[in-house]
C-alpha cells in the first residue's frame, strides 16, 4: 500500500477532480518508491496507487524497461537496487539511513526524462497524442 500520508494527500484534493473542472485530467503522473527492504512492496504500492491516480484523471506513466540493459539498466543484478517497470525506487534500509545508489539515481533521472517527454508531447498536441496512443492499442 502507499504511505498513509500520500493517501491522505490524494483524499484531500478531491475538489480538483469535480465534474466541471477536472483540473488533473490528462496530466501525466509517475511514482518513485522508497521502502525499508527488498520485498517491501514497491510494485504492490504502484498497483494499489494507480487506481487513485486514474480516479483523479491522471495518466500513469511507467518507466517500463526503457532504461535498457547493461550495467545501469533495468536488468542489472550485480548490486541490490530498488525500482521496477512501474517506477524508480530505492531501499532506505530498516533504519532509513541507506542512500540511493548511483544506479537508483540514474533510474530516477531517466524516469523524470520519460515523464517530461510525455508532458511535452501532451502539451504540444494533446488530442492527437492521446488518439495515437489509443489507436496503437
């Protein structure tokens, strides 16, 4: 599950998605994760948070496997790292003192670039861009 603080934040912005205004409709959103340890629920957090984002009209933008293979890619297994195709992440350690590794930071930076690219395309031509995505599916 997502952190209670984030759930409370989402619950508090209900006025932004009323029937008339829908301020968040069509805006891209992504997720970054920090958990205490492996198995701490990074992917589960995404799966339980996506419906909340969709209910607000947001477009969930996953990182997928776009970082690629190799030493800093999504398939890196030489060192412990957080993150998944749903979003970048880190393990804070059970005491919260572990800092993100270089690979985790690269993954987060890459995710930011992905969301920025989608935002740019949506701003340029929102109707055509969404139509093209729907047509591919």
